[in-house]
C-alpha cells in the first residue's frame, strides 16, 4: 500500500474527502516524526510503539573492495507491533503465502506409463 492507497482507504473508512484524508495522513506522519525527533516515543493503542534506537559506530567492509570502512553512529526509527495487531495478523490462518492450494496437498499423480515401443 502506498500513500495514495492509504489516503483512499482513510477517506473511505472515515467518510472524508480525499483532500481531507490526505491532510489527516500527513498530519499523523508529521506528528510522529516530530515526536521521534524530540526524543519521545509514540504509543498508538492497538497498533504499536514508534521509538528511537541508537546504533553504535562500527567497522564495516566495502563489499566490492573488501576495504575496512568506519560506519558512524546513528539513530534509527523503530516500530514494535502491539499484541493486538500481532493477534489480528495471525488469526484465522489467512496467510496467503503460507497456504498451499488443495491440489498441491492431494496425493501425487500416478506415474504415466511409457508408450510401448514399435518394432
């Protein structure tokens, strides 16, 4: 789902115009970004927690040359899903990627007999 899809879904679910939904989505993203930038975590009940994680400086390798390089310390945004979101995702076995078609579960087909050779 991209930004336009999200705006369309919010507009539909909240009975808003797409312009209003776009402003709402932008406002939420901005509020989360500003809070994280200020060092605060954002807790959204039923969805999860956005917070900042610090990565220490470390040595890395240039994959093309194998040369050692210094990677600077940095801050990264992190999201931890709420239990209710995890439960929703795992409920009912609706995982399309893990589900196999019924035909694949059926017994394997009998091997075809080779055609008799002509003399």
